[in-house]
C-alpha cells in the first residue's frame, strides 16, 4: 500500500481505482484530492489506525446509488421514498413490488441485499410491515449489515457505530415524513472512528465461521 505525507489532486488522479492508500501521521489530503479520491473509491487509511483491509469494510460515506424494494405493505412508502431520494440527486434502483398481491419479505430483502453486497449499490433500503423480518433476512447475506431503524437515533447509531449498509423500515410503524427524516439521517451519517471500523472485521469473521 502506497504511503503519502500529503495527497494532492494530481496524486489522486493516477492512483489505481479502488485501491486504498496510507496517509502518514499528521498527513494532509487537499480538498480537490478528497473529491477525486471519493470518485475513484479510494480509501485513505490513517497510519496507526484501522488497517486498509478493515477500512474497506466501512460503508461508503458518499452514497450515490441506492437499491430500494418493498413488499406489498410498503408500496406507497417506497414510492414516496424513491421520489425523495431522486430529489436528493441519488441514482435509485427501484426493485418493486408494485402490486397488492402478497410477496415474501425474504425475497424482497435479498433483492436489495445482493446488489449492496456485490457493490452494485452503495446502500440499500428495504420495506415491509415492521421492518424486522427484512432486517433478519438481509443480514443472512455476507457483507450486509442491516438495521431496522424506527427513528433518527437508531439510524444515526447504526451507521456511525455499526456500519449499516442496508436500512429496513416498517411501513405500518412510521409515516412518510418520519421515514424521510430517518433515511436522510442514515444516508448522511459517516463511519469514521477506527475502533468502530475494526469491529466490522470481527463481524466478518462471524460470517466466515459458517454453520457450526
């Protein structure tokens, strides 16, 4: 991993896309370089803090693409959130459902969790009646950390402390306005603390253990 005392835009432009770099203690990244690094998905690891491997586990701070889906109980809420997200300039993968016929929440959760795990979406939102079942199902997909967030506080903590990359909402528990506030908080809360990021590696080890 390449080490820098200072990273300028000219440096950032020639770095391999997606490959982390090491910033020396007391090092500096110029504002223009920060924009280029985000665009090229290059993680900057502070020397003496979380490792490069661990840093890559943190959810994207600059979310640009969101996958969203709902079961039959969450159609209206999902449609409202799609408009809300696009109004914020985000690219939205609207994965349905649009009908009133019952669908199974594990299938809906998987439709969101899979593109997030593959990196095809920066974050995911899944909606069912209470949000609980979808969170449980989404968390069965390796690399996904889903949270059922009924309020802003849980949404903020789930990102800042736990690195959640999928948000589960309960359509019967919150209003559209409440959902918009929860989503806005969740999308804009970064995970920066190295001690929190290091714990994601332990979650990954639990995933790798498999069935006893």
